[in-house]
């Protein structure tokens, strides 16, 4: 009996080691694939990528179409099945969805303009139309519209009259078929974590004060100027722990545009005004090093944050193409002005309000589902913290 239990324990230990090894291998492959994507996007030398594994990572990173176009669209180098599965089908699906969103967004922007509602398209579609050629080469998951709080009820009426329905557990997220539309009254999503207001003084009015009227999706629209848009994109990318390369590629393309129009002084003023030096330093350092973006070195030195030993370790890993779990929460915590607000931020992050908990869990038992999910995340975070501490102690 004792030998049987020992055997079972050994098998479980072996399984855990095997799973850890597979996860580590998958992580290393993803890091290598991201590095290759960066070389291709930046115009560097890279072998033609024809494996399904690479393209799965490229599409997950949001740069599959861009990499395909940059590699010269050499269809003959692929096997028929690999080409159909890894190139043709996702390329067609992405283009179809992007064009659908473009048409819907144009109609809603037109209605907003006719109703004298100031409305601005954030992130995806605005960036795609302005900086990507063709615009469908950037994936667009949903439509994000920013409106003033005073206009929100009128904006909701226009959205619902356009055939959209309110999503369950959400107050401003709407859907129509496979299209999601998210109305925002603040750019930082403070309705989810209110403590984010201590991170930056950036507000909705800043976007409308630093905007220009142009064409978007064939309709007249307000577009944010780089002074506010670049700090915001860096904040948004960090909010998601830089999980997708496409957000960094957005920043690289915008940086090149800023260089061409000689607007770095205005952008630096915006970064300092909104106190977003840390997100901008991380993002701009990465795109300058790996995506060949035109970012002045003195610009980086002007916004370089003070880092302790643990953060320097995280920064080095990030610059090595690693997607670090919970990076956003850890860096946002460092951006809090004092200990009391830092505690408040962690409290809201770990145990948010009931409406936010419902959004996190989705279907099923709210109480049980939320506890299970948080326990998994806390266990993962604790194990990660132990490994990081051991690594730092060994190196120093």
C-alpha cells in the first residue's frame, strides 16, 4: 500500500513537471515568434515563416496580416493546407469583420454628428484608418466610442435605434450580431476600477480639447492629436500587460508619424501633464529597440522612471519579448501617489464591485465562479513571486 501511494505521488509529480515543462516550452516558442514578428515588421532580415505554429502566434498577437504583407505574400512557399488554415481563412475573416465595423461605425458617427453629439473613435478603428495600409490589416475587435457624460443618454438612444442591445452585466457595452460597441464616458474605464483616477489626471475633455476633425470610415469624425493619443495608447497597452504585439505596433507607427510631423515636444508635454511616464517609457523603449520606431533617445531619458531591483528585472524580461503575468497591476501600483491609494487600488483589483465581478465571471454562479477564478489567479501570482525572488537572489 505504501509503495502504491509512493507510485501515485511520483506519477503526479512527474505530470506536474511535464506540464510545467510544456508551458515553459510554449512560452519560449511564443517569445521567439514575437521576436521574429518584430524583425519582419521593422524591416529586418528574417527567414520566410511557413509553419502553422508561428502563424498561430502571429494572429494571436494581432499582427498576422501585417507580417503577411511585409513578407511579400509569397503563397508558393506554403503547403496548400497550411496556407488555407493559417493565412487565407484568418485574413479573410479579419478583413470581413473590419469592413463590417467600418460600415457600422460610419453610420453611427453620422447620426451622432446630426444630433450635435461630440463623439470620438478610440484605439482600433481610428488607428487602423489613419496608420495602417490597408486599414483591414489591423484587427478590430469592437467599436470604442468616447462621448461626454452629458451626452451619454442621447448616445445610448442612437446606438439602440441602430439595432444594438445592451450586453448582460454591462451598462455601456452593446452588441448586434457579432459586433460589439462600447460607449465610454471616460477613457480610463474607471467604472471598473475607480482607483485608476489616481494614476493620471487624464480626462474625457482632454481628448476633445486636443482633437482635429477629419474623415474616418468615410464619415466626418474627431480624431485625437498625438499629444493625448500616444500617452493614452501606452496606458491602454500597459493596462493589458502588453499582451498583444499589435498595441505596440500601433505605438510604433504613431511614433513614426510624430517624427515626420515634428511633434515630440508636444507629446512630451502631454506625457508629463498626464503623469504617464512609466507606461510611455516601457512602450517607447520597446518600439525603438525592436520595431525600429523613431523615438529620440533624449525623449526616453526625460521620462525614465526610478526602478527598484524587482522592477528592473521585470523591465529586462519585457524587453526580451516576455509577456509577464499581472505586469499591469504591478506597475500601476508603483504609479500610485501614496501607500493609502496603493492599498485601495489592490483592494479594488482583487475584490471589485459586484457588477464588475459579474462581468469577470460571465455565466454560472457569481459567488463561486468569482472565488474560484481569484484563487487560481492568486495562486499563480504567489508562485510567480516566489520564482522571481529566487531568480533575483541567485543573480545578486
